[in-house]
C-alpha cells in the first residue's frame, strides 16, 4: 500500500470512530427526537382553593403529590379517594394547574390538542384550554375552583409557563 492509501484509510477509520461516538452519545437521551408525553390524570371543578388567580405547582415527588391531593380533597365531604396512576418520579413530574376561584360552575381546564407542550432550552410551555361557560348558559351559582393535574415526562426544563390558546401566559412555575 502506498502512503496515500494508508492516510486515506486512517482518515476513514477516524471518521467512523467519531460517527459512532456521536451516535452513542445522542442515543442516551430517550426524548431526543420524540415528543414528550403529556397526560391529564385528574380534573375537577372543585379543588378547594380560594385564590382568585391561576396557579401552577410543580410536583417533584410522591410526598408532594400526596400533600397536593389531600389539600384538593380537604373540603370534600364523602366521596371516593382519588385513585391516580403511579408516577415514576425519576422519569416523570406532575403539574397541578389551578384556574383560580370562579363565581359559578361551568369553568374548567383541559389539555389543548396534540401539540400542547413545547420545550425551549430550560423552559417548557404548556398550552391549556381555559373554558368558560357561555354567557347565556344556565349554570349553578356556586363558587368553583377548577384544576387539572398533569403528568409530564421529566426533561431538561426547570420551569413551565402555562398558556391559553391565544398564547397568553396564565401562570408559571419557577
């Protein structure tokens, strides 16, 4: 073999080594190239909160989740305990989004379609439908405090902005 052929083989071998090293590094992130999972795991019109402004609470472990559920259920008489799917807090987090106290029934929160989560560096943006009863609807005149508990894949983000369908920030975590 000539020196040129040996040099080309060495360069080719080096390129193959670098390509395989880069490939194995990118495969370590299970969410790279895939859409993070977002799932509503509990929704209620009565979450027992009296604040009038929206609030989002990042829930990072089973103890926080249990405390949040106890707080939601504190004002409810009777009724069945909330049975939630198990969360793997090594790979998932929960987010409790509260609409704030409303003057009537008919208000609620729900996930907004398929592409409801965007991750921009260390911040996630979650879009929800903030539903209000129609102006001519017959609704009970009772205070309500709608909430939505969401399970999310854990990611590189450290805060979440909760948006409405128009892109307005309703609340956020820090």
